[in-house]
C-alpha cells in the first residue's frame, strides 16, 4: 500500500456519520448520567442545610430551660450537645419525658450521666491578642503567638 492510498483512506468522508453519531450518543449519555448523579445529591445537601437551621432554632429554645447550662450545635451523628444539671434521676426523667419531649423538632435523644467527678475546672478565656469582631466583621490572620 502506497502513501497516496493511505491518505485517501484517512481523508475519505464516506462512512463517518455512523461513528460520529455513536460518539455523540456516548458523550450525551455520559453527561446525562453525570447530571442524574448530581441531581440525586442536591436534595441531600438542601436537607443538611435545613437541619442546621432547625438545630439552631431548637438550641435557642432548649437554652431557655433553667436546668441547661450548655447548648452547642455540633457536627457528627448528633445535631446538638446539651449540658444540664439535675438534683436527682427523677428530675432528669421528668425533664426528658416532660419538657424536652414537647420541643418540636427533636427526633431522638441520648443521655449520659456523670457517676463520679474527678476534676471540675471550667475556664474558657480568649487571649486578648485573639479577640476580633467575629466572623462577619474584620478578620485578623493570627499566628501561634498572635502576630499578624
């Protein structure tokens, strides 16, 4: 086979339509599958964002209880972490089965009782050089020593 015949075969446009149509069909199929996968995850993302909004509202409501000293919105398997103090197990049960179960939006709870306290020291302070205006105000980039 000489070079001229090879060039003619490669530049001949007869029979190109079917392979090009199949290639276009393959590309469109991959795009449709990709968009289907993405659209399936969108409700999950929206639901996660909604759960955070609900958790904040529930946290504000729970914080009003006089027994509660700590409420935090968390990541992980639970949405909230709540600390409360009761004088007896009966008060704990009354709180859980009475007031807390009436809070709209709470689906499940897990409780842990402290049986023995080994150390109690609660000091949370923010060093002066780290005090800023918060997430929506001006932000300073800090190093370990608090320098900019």
